[in-house]
């Protein structure tokens, strides 16, 4: 070819539409590399004309590689193509380039997918894939029945404006799988979804554990021996503690990257040392060993003990295992760790065991970050706001805030945010066990909101505490283990003028129902019919200060109420109910909850927490309850139970 402008045109086969094209090139200073697109320059998503042509510039001595994808003409809403990748791929290396070059040669029919309420196997609608239509915009769960021995990685893209699959080149994005192997996709209005589902062979050493190996025991195998043991070693990056709050798919995607030091594994059967192996992870891969090695004596069946000897700076591990039986079945197990270094599994004759072993360098300590929310931020609604929204709205580090760390009846440590970075404070020395973390709330600020977890902060999984206490103190759920990394984020809210809030729920009870005045559970279970459109007024000695009508769920929230005085809450709608004081059984029963610690508003009574007290009706024209609302932490929910009149 001549350097310069180049036009490449495909004669589009009948029944196919405009293709999707990805190209890359070297810089002219390397030897030809075949069709491995991943080792060249950046991959480009090409603009393809309806006639199947692309235009590009090619320099002198450059090596140019293009991958051309042809889509059958269709009007499907969702199309998924499945491919098989060879063993040895590391999750961190799963950019789109290597997959294009190395994992598209083999499709797999017969793999079952569940899309919403529909089920289909690959190959039924289109070769090597599944196709669905009839879906409305919104969240959709897609799940593959993952073949044993494989780990899936999924790239998806959506078209826009109703473009058909034969005219779209979606920008592929790697999606995170849930622990059941599913993804959740939000289908946009008038768009279509295409996914590339790559199943990577991760358990090559287990006969019968994948679709490509026949499950047969070697006839020459020594009686009483097992079929083999496999250890797959993953070294996680600093800050990711695999022992806490991490699922298998998450660990497979995060625990690769830079090369890690060697780990020694000692394998025992019935307390007899069989083998010691050293595993080191290269960049973007994992270490793996299969026993018995060629020419090695078979491994006897029995109680297998595997003990890891981590290098300095690495602590405990998390282990997932797949045990294959002689009847072609297999079982995923998570064996208990002994002393944080050993597992024990009974492996019978003809059985096999594959274990994924995740280790990480541990930086023990407790990290606290304080964040300042802007003036006027609605702190009364803060319990409804998730962490991600707070972090976006309250992005200013809050320096100079004092925190103390201690255990009940034990010593305390003190420090101020800003000592270890903007808004940051770190306690490196702590006593394991039940922990109390307390913020000294600065003057002029309301109750803080706190989120805590172990390892890197990911509030979507494994939060150990969410709360807002009146005194600024929290206790993570359960004892804090030794050598743990606990991360807490506190959000502070400036309060120019403190106000209170009252939430009320109105429900109708069956006629003649009389609850036990000492227990709210009777009314919760029996009075489940919400009353909407009921008007309430809140008054103090100066007059009405708030009010409104209950919604269809019987719920009303009244905000920005004055503090420091006596308030009256009145139900001003009594039609259909006996409001006289002569027969108290026909008056509403009112249970009041003080939610000064944690508030969980929701559509039902079971969503409210806190101590409650039964309140009696004050005599008067309207049904009225009198309460004290003294400070912002006294954020109370009022539950009104109406007894239907005869």
C-alpha cells in the first residue's frame, strides 16, 4: 500500500447490516505482530459507512490491524454473544483489545441466559448468542448459567435513537457481576443493548470442572488416591482486605495488577507433608500449581491441609474452593481458615479440589475522614441520603474536628482531622474488640452522619455501620478484629437555626378493635389500612406553626418546626369517627417514637425504629397530642391509629 489516506471496504454478506470495526496500529518501529491488536497502539472505534467502508490514515512502515464484526440484521432489543477465552487470562488485563484478538475464535452454543422473565440458550436464535425483544426501558437483570470451571467477564454497550444492531458500534464497558453471575442494565428509552459475554477457563486442572474435559478417572490411577489438587494464588493490592465484605467476582477483578512477591504453600494429607510450592504472581495474572506434577506419585485421599506462608507485610487470606465428586457433581465451598493461614478439606478417592487463594498486604489502622456540608443543607432529611450523594454534595474536607477512639471501660486516643491530610485522621494503634468512635461536634453544627466499612471504602457492599447519634459517637457492628483496616466517613452539617421535624402515619383499625396499650405490635399488625387526605395541624402558644394532609400511604412529614417549647398535634378531620371523650375506645390510639438516634422512614410501620410510648388524647374539639420538641436530635415519628367508628 501507499502511505496516506486508505479506504477499506467490506462487501457486506446478504442478511447482514453495517459492521462494527475496531482498528489499531504500531508506530513503524516494531516487527509485525500478527493480528494481536492488544500490543499495538490505542484501539479506535471506527466510523463505518452504510456501504461497509472505513477511511483512515496509514503512515510509512506502519502495521495496521482491524477487527471486523458482522451483525445479522435484526430488530431485537437485546443481543448477547458468548465467547470462550483460554486459561491464563487475568481479570486486570481485561481491556477490550486482548479479548478481540484472543477470545473471539470460539463461540459456545447451549449456554443458558435469563433476561428478565425470558430464558434462552445460545444458538437457538442466533449462532453463538441469544436475542430477545419486547423489553421496556428501565432496570433489567441478565444472568448466565455459568459453566463450571469458568469465570465470566461482560462488556455491554447501548445504541441510541432506535439504531438497529446492524448499524451500531457500541462503546463497550466492563460491567461488574453480582455474586450470582448476573448484571443489572438500565435500558434507555428507544435504545438497544448488545453484550459480549466472555467465559474464561480458570480451572483447567480439574477433570470434569469445565465443558472441555471428560470426567474420567485414569484407569492407572492408584486406588485410594485423589485426582489432583490445584491452588490458584491471587495477590490483592494494598488497602483491599479480601477477608472482609468482598465477593468472589469482586476479588477476581481486583486482585491482579502489578507483580507480587512469592508465597509458599505447604500441602499435607493426614498430617503428612506432601509438597511445598512457591507461587509468585506476574503482572496481570495469577500463580497456579497442579498436583501431582508429571511423574509424581499420586496424592492419597484423606484430610488435606493447605497452609500458606505469606511474605512480610501480608496477613490473612480468603479462600474459595471447588470440590469435584466422583458422580460428576461439584460443590463450591468456603473452608474455614485456621489461624488465618490454613484450610482443611476432606478429599475422597477420585475427587479433586481447586482453591482460589486471595492474599493482600494489610495496613492495620483506623482512618477517619470528616466532610463539611454546605450551609443550609437539609439535615433533617440526611438519613434518607446515601453515602455517594453526601460525598458529592459535601466535598469540602473538615479540618480541626476532634475525634476520640476507645473501647468501653478502656483507654482512649484523641486527635484532630487535618493531622494526616485534609480532613483526615488516622489511628494506627488500637485495641481490638468493641470500638467506640466519637466526634466532638463543633459548636454550631448538628448531628453528624457516619458511614464505616472495612478495606477500601465501597458503601455498596459490606457497611458495618450507618448511623447518626445525638452525641456524635458510633460503634461499628461487632468487634473490630486485630490487624484490620477500618474506614469511617463523618459528614457535618452547619446549623444557623436549629429546627425540628415530625413524621406522622395515619392508619385505620377495624371497628371494635382495642389494642393492648402496652404494645404497639397489635396495632401494627391489625391496623394496616393507610388513611390518606387526613389533615393535621401543629401549634404552639403563638398559633399554628405547620401542618398538611397525609398522602395515599397515610404519611405526612412536617419540617422546620420551632424548638424549645410545647407543641400540640391535632387531627382536624374527624368525619366517620367518634371524637367524643366519653368512650375513649372510639378515639385514636397514638404511639410516639423518639427517633433521635437513627430514623428509618418508610411506607410501613415496620420501618420505624426507636423507643415508643402510648399517648392519650387531650380533651377538646379536635383529637390532639401534646409533645416536647427540644432540640434537633429529638426528630420524632408520630403514629396515629384511628379506630373505625360504628
